[in-house]
């Protein structure tokens, strides 16, 4: 049994069926299909015990050497935590994790949502985030067109 699956079973023993019932179930599938919806439900229910275990497992994956499961937790979990404007996850992430995956947020979030997330992260005391890209210039009032005159 893979280390990521064994660790998931340790952290979430009550979800053994979900974690072991599918043949070929990858760590990517685990995050995007099971844990991401589970973390949203746990936030809605205020289940801090489950949230601690879910985010703890994600942190463990993030710290692992090699591509799997650290890449999986980045692209199938962390990068989607703030989809739809939900910011509750920020309070559960270690500052270093936020810094490590910030580039994913820059790629995935619209500029206004990225700005809001950065403002909240800084308010939480997370330092060392890259500056936001400059805002595009705002379009000014349209200049009236001047008809072109030819000849005298």
C-alpha cells in the first residue's frame, strides 16, 4: 500500500470505504473527488476536528519529497480551495504553505479574487507573498472622433 493511502487511512479511518473502494484510485482523485468536497462540507458543518485532520493530511502530502503526493495536493486541492470566493481555508493553512502555492492562486484566481485573498493573507500575518501585478489602466472617456478633412 502506498504511503499516501496509508497516511490517509490513519488520518481518516471513518472514511476507509471511500479511500479503498475504487480500483486505480489515485492521490489526485482522492484530493479532487473526495477530500476537496469533504473539506467544504466540514467547513459548512463547523467540524473543526475533521478540518484539522483533512488539512493535516494535506500538509503532510505537501511536505513529501518527490512528485507524488506533493504535486497532487497542490494541483488537485490547494489550487481549488478558494474557487468561488470561499476564503475559509486560509485560516487552516500554514503561512509557508500559502507562500509555496501562491503561484497556483496567481494562475487560477481572477485578479479581484487574488487581490482579496492577498489582502486577507497579509491581514492574517502571512508575509513574503509576491506583490500583485499592476492593475491594467482604466479606460478613460472616449475621445470624440474628429472627421478627417481632405483638401481645401
